[in-house]
C-alpha cells in the first residue's frame, strides 16, 4: 500500500492508497518493476511462452496443455494477490486467433512455422472515420492531430507495417503546429492516409526467415561531380552473394542539385538503398533482412520515414510505398566505409569485389523509369498517391490531385 500525505487546513492528512497514484514520479517505475517481476515468475516457474507489455501478458500454449496452463496461471496470480478477470468478456480462453495490444495474432499455421499479424478488426475503419471528419471540417486541432498520430503509430508498428511512418511524422508536426498546413494540403494528407491504411496487407511471417535474414550492403559515391553506387547482397536461402553496380540517373542528380547544391552524398546513399529495395521486392516479401548503410543522414531518414529535405523525403515515400505493396521486416544498421563490402562496386570495382568475396558479379542495375518518375513527382508534391510501383508502374503511378507543398 502507498501512504499519501498533504497539508490541509493547518494539519497533515494521510491516506492509504491500494493502487499506484496517477502522476506520482515513481509510479511508472514501480509498476514496471512489479510487471516485469510477474513476467519473470510466469516464465521461470510455469515455463510458458509469455511476453509482457505493462499490464498485458500475451501467452501461447499447445492446445493439448492450454486448459492446464490456464489453471496454473490463475493459481499463480491468486497466490500473489494479483486481481485479474476469471470470468466475463476479459477472461478469454486460449485460441488460435486472438487480439493483443490492438494486433490480431493468427497462429493457425504456427505448427508449420508461420504466423500472421494484422491490425485488429475495426482499427483501420476507426482511423478512416477520424480522417473523414477532419477532411470535412477542413481544419485540424492540436488534440485531433495528436490523436490521429497516436492511432497511426500503433497501426504502423515495426512488425505490422513500416509504411505509415511518413503519415505519423506529418500528423506529429500538425500536433505541434496545426496552422502550418493549408486546407487543400490537409485534404490531400487525409486522402493519402486513408488510401495507405486501406492498402495495408496482413503480415505473414516464416519463422525460418528470422534465423536466416537477407543481408543488404549498399554504398554511394560522389567524386569529381560523378555519382555512382553499388550493392552486395547475400541470400541465405540459396547461399549466394551477388555484387553489382547501381546506376544513378543523371536526371535525379540534377534534381538533387537544385535542392541541396553540390553535396549529394546523402541523396545518393539513400537512393542506392531504395532502388535495391525495389530490385529485391519479390525476394524480401514477408522475409527478414538486415541493411547496412554507411551514411547516417540517409539511415536516419529511412528509419524515421521522413526528412526536412524534399529529396530525402521523396525517397522515404517511395521506400514506404514498397513496404506497403511488398512488406518485409528490415533492420537498418550502420557500417563504416572501410568495412562496407559495397564500397567496391560503388566505385565500379565489381569484378574485384566479387573475387575477394567469392561472389557472383552481376550486370549493373538500372532503375526503371516509373520509379524515377515517382521520385521526381514526390520531390515537389510529397502528398501524391502512388500506385503499383512493384507492378511495372501501371498508370496511374500518381494521384490525379497533387499537393504543391
């Protein structure tokens, strides 16, 4: 119990609280210690696969032992004096499909090594209704922007979809400065958000891919006014390593110069990753990968899904559209130039690098025209809608209505 005291009418009053007082400095810290301790007890004593998120403890069990584990969990919680639902709508039995923290977890194929994660029923529809109300009003308040941002943040988690990061960042800015967007741009943003939310597919995971991630190394170079890039890819499913140059389109180089001047290395580094991500779409579908990028601004832009630079923001949007159409689970990591094997092909030393790595040299990768066009469009109109990037850029590649922000 907690004892709370405060001075009132020339004397101290003391109250005993059986719960952690909301707003007290140590409440969160104290609760997390208790919560993690409970998680430790359940895992250590009952040997049950269990996770912990504050006061939620999602647990899985084979169907043959589910009823026994239910009784064991209840017994442990009762012994500890931990109140919990034992009957009613919150006292759910084990099931192959269940909701946890707003996510629908589907385990019907878990015995075959795969499972599905998706947003729970009604979440996307609820966010879309909020967006429609904002669109009709033609204005947005700080509280409304913060509410939408929070819902989008949960809907676009790391394991459900990274495609919504641009939207999360956009509504995050509006939560601070709601007056910085015009009525038309707000409408475009709401329409884009609804389109992307409605296009989010369920995520299917193969357990094997977690132990055999595809390794992606990319690098860019900007020397003497010449832009070049390269990549090294290791695919564990075939135990093959490929090395190739990435051609940097001159039309994009000229566009980037208009945006940032002559220091283009960040744009080239990020372009190298995005176009290679496009090249590997089919191989990365529902797979796990690790991408090494040796330029921090480019890596941060990919991680955050947004940037103050129009050129990097356009590349962020393309990357997230690829994630929307052909989702993957990629971890982005830093690598220094001296340790980056793709430094060689970025300087046109493909054969030499392949020889050192005992890898397969490949033809130079040329980015498709429709992908280049999408990058150009988003550079000046970041709220444009994109369609079918992974299907050859079938028209319309971009929406009919475009923002001029």
